[in-house]
């Protein structure tokens, strides 16, 4: 077994971690029939082709072909070593791992491990200083003045870096960390004279964690007159602002529960929202929303509510973020924040209940927001601008699939600008024709689950190939069928990969194992074989297949084998006839070969 870990330990860990629950922490899964489907986390897609079966405890992507069990998923998703994946799952389910006989090699470089360790130490130190020492008093008071409770300070591990230029450097060097690593980690700043200073001194600290809850960077806000006002850790292999979202690790479970995420611009907005019981909240890290961040959200939810500052800059950022989110398939709502306010100040002034009810729950549709947003480009007191404005809005409305939704907004325009519904509807239809949009698809499941559809891009397989795949699918779930196949054809499958899988499966059952696809995958060391097994295991099978049907599959496989053997034997005879200068016999054999090949083609 991998890493020489006892088989029973691996099985205990695997069986104590339901694959749907584990993958559900990375992908929004929706049940369709007996399986769960979602957007594949391994390749970009807008239509779900990633399938998870709870019964068999395996996953498979019909798009990119990746597949395996819960351990395989984590190894692929997190770039874990086998031991790291096992350790993560053991910790998650409360299973104790033995300390001996394990290769604890990490997939992460030693340098990155040191950086993570340094951030862990300094996160705890800055937090301790803020909460319990005089050195952190001014930082503590800052948060108190902003209405942040001790509980919230602890949840977000907020801290304070004292105004001492070598405080952090000395502390971490005593812990054995080298100065070069700390500069690369963004904890220290390198001066022109090659001396170092603490990057975040005299700032309150917002630890930025990855999706696993590990600190990988800091956001620091000055509480004096330092510039810049906000300062982030420098970019590194571990900390890339465009690929992570603040508070994502804590918000994940709330996002899944509510099937919705609220997107903010700043740390304090998220923290204040958390106190206001809006816990499905994340924020960008001082930059515009990136496509990588948008795709991360799309994997988890269909609906994103954008709650940026209600000033000109915030409105522009909202529009850009909304367009990006819609492009990758999200349903977007815009929070109903009062003009020139930010989320944090609104909560501070009007309270948590008002924020939830009047801002988040009362959010606008993107179309409603866009109609208002567009007005800034026109002087609506002028007739020509009003007409141009209406034309611009109609082009946006033409892209809406739902006829009911289109009519709703057309009535708004009709009432506000005294234009007939008939002319507006005609104009919409004209735009839709120009855009190549077909007839109305009656509420095309825009806000509901859609059954996954997979494009059949692969060529049709021969009958014997399909028979072998189908037979293996049954063998993977029934030992008695495997016994019958082993007795009648052994490893005489026609496809080499099928021969190898069958041989492994015979050995697996002979060791006393019951039918368990997820466990069987763990015995395979070849990634391509693992993928093929998960693909085949996803093939629909009958619960009570008859012996006759199994025999039919075996007959097709045998017939292919027999025909190939006969053709090969005839080809050898033909070669011998040619060597003996007997063209008549060689021609007769050639006709026999052609006839056999025709019969074989008909069979397939």
C-alpha cells in the first residue's frame, strides 16, 4: 500500500469521510438522480460535467476525465502527497494515525513550509499583543472604536504590530527563521543598506488565510498618519491577491448552507457583516475582482450579491464585477446600499437588522442596477438622449431569456417614458434576431438546477469494446460475476487496459475484499488506470442482471478473440503460401481473411 500505511488505517479514514461532504467543500454539488453534479474544479466549464457517486464513493469528470476516490481528489485538488491527504482526512474525521511506518514527505517546498510556519507564529503573536498586552492597547482601542467585539477579534485573529522596527525580525530569528525567508514572505522590508525593518509596524493586522485556514499574508491598516493607509504582504507563491478571497475559509460553510455569497471590497466590511449575522461574506484584497476569484465563487454558488461602496468608484467596480460574474454563469444581485455609504458605516449607523433587511435582502437585480447605472451617460432631459438611453436598455433586455422578466422591465420603461409596449416589444424582438437568439426558451432554468448534459465527442466504440466496459462495470460491484468471468475468459480481454484492470480485480477479490470501487482504486498505482476504472464505474448498470446477459457479453468478447486468432493464423498461412510460390493458395486464403473481417465488422 502507498507509504506503507496499514490498509485498515487507510480504510478507516476513507470510510469516515463521505466523498460528497468532502468534495462539497470545494464544489457546489446538486443531486441529479442517484449522483451529484457540479462544475469541475480541475478545468474551466460553465455546464456541470463533474459527477460524484455517494454509493460508490468515487468522482469522475466527463469533461477532462479525472476521477478517483476521496483521497485521490485531495491529492489532485491540493497537490498533497498521499500522507498529507490521509492526515487531512484523519484530522477532519477524528481518526488517530499511528506514528510509525509512514513516509511524511510533504508536497510543499521546505521554503514554503517555513513561510507558513513564520506566519503562524507571528499571527498568534500579533493577536496576543492586541488582546492581552499594553503594547497592543492602541490597536485594541481602534477596533473597539469601530464596534468590533472581543469574540469577533478572536474569530478573525485580528492583531497589532508594535511600532518597533525590528520587533518581528528579532522574534522570528529567535525561532530559527532566516532573514531572507522573512523578507520573501513579506513580513520584513529590505532597506537600501541591506538592513531590515518590520513591514507592518504600528498597524492593526488582518490575517489573510487560505481556504484551509492557514495564514499566508497580512493586511495592515495604519492607525496613525503613515502612508499608505492599507498595506498587504508582498506577492509570493503562497500569497497571490488575485486568486484568494478574504474570509473564504470561514465563509465556506455558510455559503454552502445559504447557496449565496455576499461580496465586499474590504476587510472591515466583512468583519462588520459577520457581526451583523451575514456570515456568507468574502472580500477582494484591495483589487478589482479577477476571473480566477469569480470562477472560485461560481464553483460554490449560483448567486452572488455584490455589496460595494455606494459612491462613484464603488458603482463602477460593482458594474465590472457584475459583468464578469454573469459571464462565467452567476446570477448577480446588487445590494441596496444608500448613496455614498459603505457597508461598515451603514451597519455602524443603522444596525445589523437594517443592514440585513434593507440592504442585503432588498438587493436589486442586475438589470435594475444596470438601468440606473446607464443613466449617468445620458442627459435625460433631452429627447435624443432619452431615445438613446431606451435603445441601450433594450439591447440589455434582449439578452434576458425569460419573457416574463423582459416584460416586467419593458413595462417600467413604458410607464416612465410613455412608450407603447407594442413598439418596445417589436424593438426587443428585432435585437434578439440580430443577436441570433432563438425563440423564447420559457424560463430556461436560469435560477434552477439543470440536468447535466455531456457532449458525445468520442467516436463510437466497437461492440466488443463496449461489452468489455459493461462487463467490468458489473465486475466492480459483484464478486460472483467476477468469478464467472475469471473462470470463462480470465484475462483474455481484447483491450490491454481492460486486461490489466481485470487482473488487478481478480487479485483484489482473492485477497478477501468485498466489492468496493473506492477501495479498489486505492490499490492501483497508475493514474490512467484509476481514471479508467472511475469512468467505467460510472456506467449505469442493472441491479439484477441475468446470467444470460453476462454470458452475451462474454460471447461477444470471445468472438472478437476467436476471429482475431483465426485471422492471425490465416495471415501466417498466407505468408507461408507466398514463400512457397503458391499464388492460388495465397489468394484463396486472402479471400477467407476478407470474409472473416467482414463478419467481424458486422459483429461490431
